[in-house]
């Protein structure tokens, strides 16, 4: 999949991954790759500025821990982030259903509400 | 890996030292985790795994502008907010000190009303900043973070406005001419409401744009990212380039968006109405002698306030965000970092 397409929705994807629980940057990247079946290919470093933007918007928060002698930054959703994630899911469901109807493709797996 | 981190560190030199150290620590952790995973899944060749981790992370020229841009946008939001709020607070306090009873009411201490003025102006500035941000993003691929920032600005402005109105309502009890105070309070409420409604309406448009089919099928020219790149370019600019950007920003002041025009008209009308009810307390006694003079003085005050807000928001934002050195032949707009000499 084109990296531009992925980047356009990267913030929502990150919120979705963090919706499952706190993760560090590499954990988020690995989860994105795993969930997309390897479809989402983009330079891994581009995830961090998106994390920074989400933190600036107070949709996520972070804290530093020490793991195996290394400093590690862990990210988690805030209340506002959880709300934004639900809105994103709802908006995406509506859009995907409409797009599927226009394109004549049966929608699948759109159970976000 | 160490060479790569050194290169990234050099590209990140525009960031404050502490923030840069944190970014580098995060990248280092990422690369080591990635190298561990790659080495586990392959032959265990650590050197190859580290090289592969670096390759997957992306070239510094590819990933660093995003960091710089995220930092720059955060910084300019703070600057715009502080500039708008502090300048307006100073103006309001100066007016309060000069004008007497209209601003201080019958209270022996002006503190509550000065606090009310500061709060109302802070709210005014917050909403104006939010409107300016939405306007700058109007043709961009707006992300969730942008929308959240705009909403926070609008909500913060409304909260400050409500607090200001509450203080003024308390002060009404001690004012010799409650009609005048009531008119001023209503005017403030009206201006805040119109501004919040305008910002909300544009924010809704931004959300709709995000949901549009065009965004998914073929992402538009990523305006936000283009602007971020421009910020990165401008941060590396020479003083002359910044001056050119500033002059262009002054030109932008002449092209005001319609919500600002509507707000200006409403603010002028409201200020005029408020002033007409408080004639003897006009700023200039000669002007206060006639209704037309009172209306003109009030309109002038309101226009000055609006001009200050716009200058503080629409001026500060473009100065930092315009691609000033893009015409500099040494700079490649697509790659602002590579155009600079390397560390050696």
C-alpha cells in the first residue's frame, strides 16, 4: 500500500493500537505491521512525529521507563484520545460503507459502531 | 548505528538540547529493539541486523523534518497564544486604569474586573488562534491531532469567556450604572459566541474534508506536511529570508477570512452599543460629548483590539510557517536538510 495513503491515516491507526494498551514506539510499529499483515510499509521513523503531534494534542501521554539498561518512552491513550478513537472508528465505518456501496464491493469487518 | 545516530543528531540541531536528547534516546531504543527482532529471525548476524534496522527506520532526511515540524508547530501555537493573550491583557489593563468607573465599576478594588478583562481577552485570543489555525489548515489533509488542538482552543476560549462573564456579573452588583455594565457584558458574550461558532463551523468542515472520498482514494497534496516542511525550512533560514517571510505575512493580513470579517462587524456593533450606554466614561471626553463621537471611540477601541489579535495570530504563524528560503538556490524545498553542509 502507498506510504502516502498510510500516512494520511497514521494518527488514527496509532490511537487504535494504543487502545489495546500502552506501548513504546517500536511496539506500535510492530503492531501496525502485524495487524496490517505487512501491508503498511512506511519508514518506521515517521511514526514518531505523529506520536509527537498526538501528544501535543493531548490525545496520548507518555512516560519514561528503564528497560534492560535503556531509556524507553511508553505511550498511552488519554481520555480525549479514547474519545477521538471512537469518533475516528465511527467516521471510518460510515465512509467505508459508503465507499463500498459506490464501488460495488461488499463491506467486511466494519463492526466498530 | 552510532554513525546513523550522529547524523540524526546533527539534523536535529534546531531542537533544544533536552528534547533532542530524548528523541535520540527514543531512536536508539527503537533501533536496538528492531535489531534484536531482526537478528532473532535471521542468522543472528548482529551487524547486518543493525544495518537493516537503520534502513527500515528511514534516512535522516526523510524522518527528521517531521520531528522538527512537530516541535515547531507546538512552539508557534504557544507563541501565538501567549502573544495574543498578553498583548490584549496589557491593553485592557491600560484601558481599565485610564477609563475609571466603566471598567472598575463601583468596586473599591479593580482586581476582580481586571481579572475579568484578562480572562475575556485570553478567551478572545484563544478562539482567534483556533480560527487562524483552522484557516491555515483549510485545504490540508487535517489529522486528528490538528482537530483536537482547534477544539481545545475553542473550548479554552469559551471557558475563559464564561469565567470572565461570571466575574463581571458579580461586579454588576457594585456598579452605579448597571445598564452600561450589562451592555458591555452582553457584548463580550456575543463576540465570544460568534467567534466560537465560526471556529466550530470551520472545524466541522475540516472533519468533513477528512472523511471525504478524495482523501482516501488519492490523498491530496498533504498541505499540513507541506507546511511542516516549510517550517523546517524556515527554521534554518537566514535573517533576510525570515524578513521576506515577514513581509509576505504582512500582505496576508489584507486577505482576511470571512469569519474574521463577520466577527469584526459584530464586535464593532457590540462595542458601539456598550459605549452608547456609558457615555461619560469614554476614553476621550471630547469624543464622549456626542453620540457619534462615543460610537466612533468605541468602534476604534474594538477595531484596535481585533487588529492586535489578528496581528498576534496571523502574523506570528505565517512568519514561522512560510517557506521563506524556498527560493534560495542553495535550498531544495523537498529536502531542506540535505541542502546544508554535513558535519564532516
